[in-house]
DNA sequence: AATTTATCTTAACTTAGTTTAAGAAAATTT
DNA sequence: AAATTTTCTTAAACTAAGTTAAGATAAATT
């Protein structure tokens, strides 16, 4: 559970009491490649912190095409917050791309921590703010950049993901077809 | 300041102490149409709560095109969170589309409230979460929907904005040109 | 009320991205 | 190691969206 503690310590560091309260509530979960921790239609019951591995959250549009909303690697949180908060059926799937180890908090545990230790409110607020800032940048990039520019930016921003993801997953994150990404990549390589 | 109080009361209601602490720190600001409360390159110094009116946050890409990142109407917050939190130059502009009345909190005031009343951590956490959920949906729509579908969805989700915004602002939010939006609108009206 | 400025539409043309299909290369599973 | 499945590439035909330019409408300012 070390990297979860370290993660929180980046913000307002936890004291012993808080570490203990967290430790007895967190559940470690090992999942295999291709395993789903959330299916469309189900209610999201856990916050999941990725200790190791790689997952993706995606949705399927009315034509059956998948679109990646988020990748989560080491030390990142992944969940469907809307579904979790409102107990509503999720529109998303969350699937492991690599075998992964998660630390999960269910709703009761999270509420307990939030209600008894204000520091968790603080820390999750700041964590959320950072995720929000990233998403706003992504929106801007998405509406303003061409496919080629967006792909280059992705490689620049997430170089470690390039080796871990098939291009088809990157295409789905950018909102373009794999065939067109192939064309884009060919174009880029011709330029050099 | 009533609607700011009401806004917070939707989450964890404020007690008298908290209302007072908030009240003496909030600054009311009246701004005219076309007035900017944030310019690119400046550091964002305030959280702004829209009491009345309408503002937009936008960025300009390398070709000089504007892209709307957010509209904020009555009872919504608007700021550049990245710039505010990290004291870094903003990449965004925030401009009033209608004459507006804002309630602003500067950094010291906000920090005071957060440090002395944990409820503000809680409330801003939940406010942030809701904004995050909306943004994730917007990302999904943006990468999965055609311009026509996106425009219809926008009208459905924000019917009150339709009468208050020129189409060119909606186009900029959707990430399409005003000319193409015109074409889309004509297409829609021909179908009925 | 008159003037200026911003917005909306149309059309012809160009470009970016999609679709379909098929084969090659790589990675996973057996 | 062989078989299967997934991923990647290419190409031709197509469609969605952008560009440029110009005139029409509407809204804001003086």
C-alpha cells in the first residue's frame, strides 16, 4: 500500500491515525489483462487506485464504436464518478489493458474517511482539481488540434504510454479511426 | 449574496459563522459586456461566482482561432484553476458576454475559508466533482458525435443558452466553424 | 434614427477524416 | 512451435468539415 500513502503524502501528508484508518479499509485487488472492473449498466461501487498496471475507461457510441475516455496507470485513480456519487447505472466500461494491482475503496469506507478525517476532503479536492485541469486542456486540444497535432501532443505528454498501448487505443482516445492514425503516422515519418 | 449562500447550501449547508466568514471576504464585482476578468498571460487571482449574467472562458490556438472552453451563467463558478493554483500565466481569456455581477474570492480569502472551515473543502470538492463529471461527458460527446449531433445535444442540454448566445459562440464551443454550423442548421431545418 | 459592428447565410472549392476491404505483421494463446 | 487473434498498413471511393468570399440580417453604439 506504500504508493497509495506516498500518493496522498504529495498533498497534505497523512498522520498515523489516517494511514491506519485508510489501511484497514482499502482492499487490494489483482486483475488480469482484459478483465473488467466496471461494465456499462452497473453502478460503480469503488474508487480504484492503480498500484501497478494500466486500465482504460471507455464508452460505446450508438454505432458500436469504442471511445477511450481515460487511461489510468501507476498512482492514478479511476472510477465512474457520476455513477459512484449518484448510484446510477454507468455508461462506461473500465477494463485492464495490462495485468494490474488496485487498491479499492468502497462507498462506506470513503464516506467514513471523509467524515472522520477532513484531510481526505482536502486531498481528494486537490486531486480532483488536478484531474479537472487536465481535462480542460484535453478539451481545448480536442476541439482545436488536427489529428496529427493531437497525436504528436499525446506522444509528448504521455511518452510512457506509447510503448504500452496499441495505436488503436490511442486512436480511440483521440477520436479518430485506426486507419486514419496509420495515415497520420506515415505522414509524420515521411517528413523526417 | 443570497444566491451564493443558496449555492453552498445545496451541498453541506453553511452555518452562521461560515456565512459570516464568507460574507466579509467575498467581493462583489459588476462587469460590462465585453469586459475581461482574465487575460492570457496574467495569473488568475480569483474564483468568480456568477450571480447574474453570462461569461465565457476561451483560448486562442496558433492560427488565431478562438475556442470556447466554458460558459458560466447564474450560480456557476469560473476561473482558470491551473493558473490560480500554481500562480502560472493563464492560457485562457475570461470575458463577459452579458453584463454580469460576480462574487469573487481571492487566494488569501479562499485559503482562510478552507483552513478554518473544513466544510469549504467538502463543498468545493463536490462542486469540482460535478464539474469533472460534466467535462468527461463533454469529452465523450466531442470525440464521438458528429457536428450535427453535437449541436442538437448542446441545444438539449443548455436550452437557456440558445437564446443568449450567438451561434458563432456555440460553434466555437463545439469546435466547428460558424459557416459549417450554418450548414448544419439548414440541414436540420430541411429535415422537419 | 443613423451608423457601425457583429452575426448569419450561401455557394464553390479544398482538405481532413471515414469507410470498406484485404493482406501483412505482431502479439497472445494453446 | 503452431495456431489464433489482434494490430497495423494501404488504397480507392466517399463524406464531413474547413476555407474563402460576398451579400444579407440583425444587434449594438453613437
